C-alpha cells in the first residue's frame, strides 16, 4: 500500500487501510488475512466470475490454496484440489 512501512517484524499502514478483526478472531488468525488471503482471492477471480465453473487449486493445504478453495466455493465454483506429496 502507498505509504506503508515495514521493518521485517512490524508493518505500519495509513489508517484507511486498517480494518478491525471479526469478532472472536485472534491476532494470529488476523495475520493470515493479509497476503495469503488476498493472493488466494486474486488467483480465483483474476479471470472473472467462477460461478458454475470448475476451478483447480494446486497446493490446497497451504494458506493461499486453502483460501482459494474457500473463495471459489463461496462464489459457486466446483473445486478440484491437490495437496503436496
């Protein structure tokens, strides 16, 4: 984000980019909402709507893959997933 600063351990963002965590969500869970969730979301939606389509998610047991599965199912796709060996 424009105006963001990070030291490798901390991140500082402008207030307009900060949102409260959902109720009953820990800071550890909240930390996973950033890059992995947005990457999974983008991977599913980069080509447009997935409703009624089949989406293949390789590496579905990783954070990005797990979010991609959830976003695809939530948007009405049939999901075929693979996991690491």
